[in-house]
C-alpha cells in the first residue's frame, strides 16, 4: 500500500515537472531573443557570349578589379565584316532604285527605253510573219510539228520581252506607279534592317563589363568555339552584400525595414556586426516546424528578411555563415 502511494507521488511529481517545464519553455520562446542563420551574399554576374563564335582575346584575369564598360573579351568578327560590306552595298543599290523611281527618268533614259521597246516590238512583228508562213506549211504537211513548236516558243519569248520593254518605257515616260514606289521603299527598309542587324552582331563581338566588380572566374579560353549564351567571365560586386534569413510568423511582426540587427559569424566569435533590414517579405516561404497547441498543431510558416551589411564591414565575405539576432537594436550604445 505504501509502495503504491509512493509511486503515485512520483507520477504526480513528474506530471507537475513536465507542466512547469512546458510553461517555462513557452515563456522562453516569447521573452528571449530569437536568432536565425543565413549566408552572406552579394551580386554575382555571369558575362555570356551574345553570339556564337571563336574567342579571339580575353583581356582580364581572375582577381582583377574592373569598372563598368571595361572590355572583357572579343570573338571573331571577320565573317561579320564581310556581311556588313554586302549589306551596305544592298542598301546603296536599293536607295538608288528608290531615288530613280521617285525622281523620274532623264531624257536620255526615256529615249533609250523607247529604242529598246521599239526594237523588241519589231522582233515580235518579224517572228509573227514567219510564224504565219510556217503555220500554212504545217497545215499542208510541209513542216514538222517540232519545228513549229520551236518557232512558237521563240514568238512567245519575244512577246514577253516586248511587254517588259514597253513597261520600262512607260515607267520612264510617266514615272513609277505608287505601288512600285512602295515596293521599292519596302526593299530599301529591309536592306537597312539587315545592315542594322549586322552592326549589332559586330558590336556583340566586343563584350564589356556591365558593372564594377572583381573578376572571380574565367569559364572559357582564347581559341575556344562557343555558343551564344556561353558564360565566359564572372564578375562579383562586393559593394553590396546582404544576408537572407527566414523568420517564423511568431517573430516576424517585430521586424520592419530600416531597423538595425546584430549579426555574429563563426569566423569571428568575439565580434558583433550590425546590419540594416532592407525588406521584410509579406509572402510566406515555407513551414519550419510544428507550433504549440495554441495554434492547433499547425505548421509555422516563415518569411524572408533581407539584411544589408555596411560597406565598411570588410570582414564578412560572401559565403560566410552568420547568425542574426532578431531583436531590433535601438541605439549604437546597445550595439556596443
């Protein structure tokens, strides 16, 4: 009987201990500072080839500091230079044809066109007379069908030549029709578009840095044949560094853009750093753990917080693991 009573006391003591432990745990979650880990990040840009081709030169080395606009590498432009000459010639020819149509023909051109039209029509008349004679011979059996077909072909070709010559004479005499001018204008614009595209591709053979930074990787070599979009140079901009952390919904309400937070890093266990909140996302990210019974055992979601690192904090390198104490710092005295 005494042993049962003693056992009952032990059970009661254990239950009370568990309950008091839970209460203390909940109080600790609500009252003590909360922290989250994140990795120092910065802007990293892969500079890629804009067009396919062979790399002719790479003008930078890994570790080199570059400014925006610095020439990084070039690709072979010889074929494009030939295409530019051809495209420029096409533009010139199309413009000449358009000007001629718009301005009208000279007297000499009109006379020349009339002479060609008259000559072509005379040829048709002669062939027509010859054809009429041969047709009579064919009807009487004096000419083979093959010979008549050959003459028919010659006559039709002569009629087509005469028609074209007559059209050219009419154009020279009366000026180009509006639809002809529109067609020539379209040809001229198309030729200019081809030339502009070639110029863009030529510019793309010279690739420059889009931002200031440090060359941290060369992914290709001189002489390598690369496709469009192939990464060649990687530039890292250390001037802007930040830490991304995920904060659960129980603590996110304490944080706002502009607040200062304390950061620690494993690399410097005895130092504290200050970061400034740039943005607190309003979009839930993912669930981290089961909540207490107050939330009916639902998953607790987290929100992403972006924290800027001051420029003068040169000790925190990209990739370093940091611990962010998610208690806003009110003054510099508290930071120290």
